[in-house]
C-alpha cells in the first residue's frame, strides 16, 4: 500500500488503512488527526485501530545504507545515478559483504547487487528534490556560459566578471538552443 506522506498532517507518525486516519503517539497516548476539526484529538477507546498501524518511513540522510522501502538513487561504480526503491537488504556476512535488492523503474524490475565503492558495486544517495535538480542544472549552465564568455575574450578560465555576466543573462531569460542542420 502506497501512502502519500506528503499529505499527512504535521507530526503524523502512523497511518491506519482500516479507518484511513493519521495517528501520532504523544505523552503516552495515541492521537488521531481530525480533518473536520483540523487538529489532533485523543483516540480513546479505539485500540482495535492500533494493531494495523503503518509507521512513517524514517528519513534517510545517506549513511550508512538506505532502509527497506526508501526511495533513493543508485549508481554502479562511477556511472549514472538512477532512481530506485530498496526492496531487501541481506544480513551481512562481514562488513564488506552486504547485498541489496532494489526495484529499478528504468529497468522494469528488481536487481541485486553488492554494496560498496568498487567497480561493479552499488552506491546510494538520497533522492534529489526537483529544486535540487533545477539548482544543479542552473550551476552547470552558469559555468558553461561563463566559459564561453571568457573564451570569447581570449581567457582560458572565466573571470569573476564573466560569471557575473553569465548569471545576469541566465536570470533574465537566456537559454541555449541547439541548431539542427537541415531543418
């Protein structure tokens, strides 16, 4: 069952699929979120709902391994990063022999691999937000444009003024277009 935790009220720790409510545990008692009242209320006398609560997945900061169920990104060796979801993590035989099973949407299935930094081993990082992806693209475009401006004036490396001009152009709508021959 996929639960959209982004729609959960602040402080939600659990979800009950049987009654479709979010819960939290505070000061020794369960509280449920009442959408009609817009606040948390004590969930007294509703103990049957607590038996099938689904806990909110823990946030993963990139260390050590992602927890089962985490949506993150992986790459093999120094390759390209791809989105994945962690299915299983094996019990390590030693510190160096951990394997994971991941679901890879771009491969339409599950894959298994060893975790580590060597050739052919899998590395993980937290999934990037759209804002992070846009910021990386902006920095990449800024560097490329600053290099072109500096190169036009005969400099091997962009000067601070070249970076400033590039930033001004990007912030005011400059975009690179590819020219295709024959069209």
